[in-house]
């Protein structure tokens, strides 16, 4: 079949919205008609060349839609089912999944290749060339074919144009505070960066009962939005937040710092660690250049103050259980999703959306098909 998609042909170029060819789903695969997809900074990293992929490349990984066709061997999905894509596929059977670590399922190795998990071939073709997919989902398209392991069935009462957010940003941020940072009632928490992931981290910290939730972001717009999601205080810089924390905590400083900046470098770590008090946890979420291999950190501070640094991938969540959980919380008014979507775009306006992101004018942009 023919469908339309936003295709990247080389790093640094804009997304090209064009008609592509899409094959039928094969063994263990499903054809999904997209309803909405979020604009995540990870897609921008692919566009600007921070992270590389073979081309042509179809972006998008934070999506939701309706199943239109299922391939052989798919017994638990049928046409008409509503699904959210998990940007990390999870099989439920490998060693990681069986230990409750579905965010690092063995199938996740395929996201760096971008071809179908089942046989390593392509279902999408742009200008007669096999196209790779962001996180083996390629949600910047009106239709896509994905492996069953990337689909999470949800109830039809959940608005699909909001549900997409839980496929990446919200779950990653929420889990980074709740699961990785282990925020508990009375804690003081700092979130460095107020994009989609940071917004999820703020909500997770607030839900866990944090006494102080301090958002640090250079954007005045994002700081002004932070309080509606649970932030108690904001600061423009880490230095400003350091003095604020001293006053709020009588010098004890933060229990948890979550780093959700747009692009991580080794220079971000030392200021984050300086915000922590004794026994504090620094949660590193933000994506860096794969070549980044050094970090500024005081080793004596790490040791003598009993601080720790923890990596967070997808918020260390288990998508097939946590995505439905967060969506039920949204339906009960405990998680805000509507308010995260600052602006919606058509597929043809996708480059406008990313320009708004680069200008820090949105919390989350959403392409609605």
C-alpha cells in the first residue's frame, strides 16, 4: 500500500514528507494506522546528526493508533484494537524481561538497526529504497508495520491523541523519579530540564509525595508551565537552584536530582551532583552523543557523601504494565497529559514543530493525523 511519512535523507536536513510504499505485515507483525505521534528530542538527535542511522530513515517513536491488519502468529491483537507503541519492544520472555527489566529487553538491540525484528528486512520503502525506522516503529507516518512486541493494547476509552505521550516521554520521566530515584514523601527533588520527559519526572516526584520539586530550565516559558505539573519552585540555572535549595532545606540539599536536559554532556554531571545532599541519588536520563566518554565529577564527594549516579532507560519501567497503569491514572485525573501538549501539527508541519522545540516554545508538540 501507499502511505505518507516524514523521511530523513541525511543528517542536518529537514524532514521530507512524501509518499512511501508499505508492505503487508509478516509473521508476528501488525499494520497500524497512526492517530498521533509526539515530537521527542531523541528524533531531533537523529536529524541533527548527534545519533546516526542509515538512510532513508523514518522518524518517530512516541505514537498511538488503531490496528488495521495482523500478520500470521499474532493471536492477541485484531483489527480495531487501540495500541500505544513502546519505543523499546519487549518480548516478556528473555532474561531481562523475566527479571522485571522489560525496558532493557533483548529485543531492544534492534532499535539501533531500524529493520524488522522478525527477519531483519524492511517493510517501508522511500523512493524505491529500504527505509530504516526510529526505534523499529517509524511513527512519523500515516501507517506503519511493527512487531507485536512494540504494541501495547489499551482500552478504547483512552483518547489516542493523548495516549501517545506515554509511549516514551511520560513513562521515562515518571519512572525516573519513582523507580530509579526512589522519591519518597518529604523528599526534595530537582528536575534539570522541563521538556516532555522532565514534565513526566515532575509529575512522578509530586505523586510520590516530594516536599520540594524544583525545576531548572533556562526557558521562562517552561519554568512558568512547571508549576501546573507539580513543581513547587523554579530556577533558571543550577547555580541559582543551589542557593534556593540551601534555603529550602536548611543546607541539607536535594535527595534526588533527575537530569532530563535536551542533550547530555559530561559537563552536566558536576553541577547536578553539587545539588545533592548526603546519600543523594543523581538519575541520568538525557541522551548524549555516543562518543561522549568522560564526565566531570568529584570522586571524593561521591565517596565521602555517599552519593550515587544511576542510569535510567525508559524510566526503568515495564511498558506492558506501566503504560496501562499511567493511562488509568490519567483517566482518573492523577496524571496530566492534555496540558503537556502545547501545540499540535499536521504531518506536513512537522518541521515547524521541531523548530518550536529548538526555540523552547513547547513542552510537547504532537502531530495529529
